């Protein structure tokens, strides 16, 4: 148990590292977005001053007004540095252009554009706290939080607090005769500033928390699905996780059934140790199941060393008959490679038989309320099983019914393996013979 907990904790730390890398990557994407927003805001505020604020208008700039020129200088510095940062971020996510420097730039531009109101006040000036533009400081704090970096946000808090203290002190020193703050107004401004700080902090903390918790919930879901899938079929595991309950019932649907079985494995097992036998069988099963899953099949059950797979239930694919044929071909190729590995370890090669048939079955949850499984029933299942058994008599590895090939070709399947016609085959329990093919 301690080993499992230790392994789980290592996995959790690994998840945290992956999420941290993801957040860093996303924060740099946010940085690019913030750079574009900075460009837009600087241009808008520059235009506002030039054309809507007489004291800082274009004529004042042309006449050499220090306040108007200083504001424009800082605003256009923000535009130029933003474009430079965009170029650097396009090259790489790191480099010298860090989120902290970007946050500092935001405040340099903000305070640089606000400073002239204090140093060169106009007649209507009443104080730093009463400037409408002062709300930009709070917006810059929120922008710092959107970078999803605690370090960047702490830098923003430090710089804004220091900037506010400096500006307030400078305002009281230079413009004491102009300003007239009362206690109520100062408390209101302080509350608004603190509210902005809290909102920005909440945006940062909640966003990171939701990302981490969402990822961990998804991880727990996948773990539960994987563990249940060890004992339940994939459809049952999906239904149990989604609804919390399982219901008996079924529906009729067209599917392709694939049966595979190892040849002579019973005799082989009598001369080998159980542990080694189970290890060999599991290695074979793992290879075959991977091929089935790659083609969209669902392993319905294991019957000793036999595998029953379904293509088309519980969810229908684009061309289930073709997928089953490709799976049979892939299993044949995979066994060749698997036998090479076995021979390298001094083990004798394995032989298998595969049968594939297509038609309508009843698919659903079968059994009782306290024990059930998702499976398929019908003549198609029996026929597929008997096709697999007949491979031994005919001396071939794969038998595919004509119905399966016709269904695959009807759906316009491409890249099907080559077939070799065998002819009609009489199957036990069926009055009419089944026309069958093997893989060439």
C-alpha cells in the first residue's frame, strides 16, 4: 500500500509539473495578448489627449508644452516597446523578455502618462486621487493577474503601491494649494484600490485553482476508468462513470465479430510452469488487443486463450466491417513480429486462427442487477466463432465471410488487404453454407 501511495504521489507531482509548464506557456500567450491591448490603449489615450483634452492637445505639443509632450512620449514608448516584445515573444517564450519586466513596463507607461498632471497641473486639477485616468492603475493590476504568474502579480502590487505613495507625496508637495482631500474621499479611493487588488488576486488564484483541479479531476476519471476497465468491459465502465448506475437491456445493431484462438496452446500449457505460461499469454494478448483497439474494436471477452472482439457496438464506426478485416490482417502481421521476439528468448512460435463475420446482433447489458456485462448475442456471434474453428481444418490463419467483405466494400472501404477465395463452407447449426475468403 505504501508503494502504491508513493507511486501515486510521484504521479501527482508529475502532473503538477506538467500543469506548471502548461500555465507558463499560456501565460506567454497572455503576454502577447496584453502587448496588443497595451498598443491599443496607448494609441487611444494618445488620440484622446491630442483631440479631446485642450490642455494636452496637438497644438500644445507643437508649441512645446512639457506636460503634453511627456505624456505623448510615454504613451508612444509603450507602443514601440510592445511591438518589440511581440517580436521577441514570437522568437521564443523566454529570453530576457519576462513577465515581470512586462508588468513593470505597464506601470512605467501608466505613471509616465499620469505624472505630467501632477508636475504640470492644469487649472481644473484637484489632485491625483480625482483624476479619471487613475482607474488605469487598477486595470494594470488586473492585466498582471491575467498573466497567471504569482511573481508577476506580486511585482505589480509592489510597483503600484510604491508608485501611488510617490505620486501622492509628490502631489502633496507640489500641489498642496490645489488639492482638498477629505477623510471620506480618501477612504473611498483606498477601498476602491483595495477592491481592485482583491479582484485581480481572485482572478489569478481562482484561474490557477480551476486549471489544476480540472486537470486532477480528469486524471482521477481516467484512473477510475482504467481500473474499472480491468474488470469491466469498456462500455460498462463508460456507462457506470457517466450515470453512476447500470441497467439491463439491449438493442439490435449491425456489427462485425472477430474471434481469435491460439492453436495447440492447451497441449503447450501442459509442459510449462503456470507463471511462465500466464506471462507468455499476457504478452500475446497485449499485442493482439493493441491491434484491435487501433482499428476501433472493443474486446468483449476472453475465453481462455481466445479473444472475442466487436466492431460497431456500443458505438458504430465509419466502416466496422473494414475495421474488423484490417484488425484480422494486423493480428496476423503482429503475430509474426511477436514470434520473432519469442524466438529470441528461446520460445517456440505461436499459431492462431481468426474468424470474422458481419451481421445484426443484439447488443447490451446482460446478466443480473448484481452482476452484468456488456456483450452481443446472435447467430453472427456463433458463425464468427465457427469460422475461427474452421481455420484449423482448412489450414489457414484467417477466415472472413463474404458478408463481411461485401459490407466493407459497400461502405467504400479503401486499403483493404488482398483476399483469396476459398468457397462455400458448411457451419454447424446453419442450414446454408457461408462463402468464405482468407487473406492472401
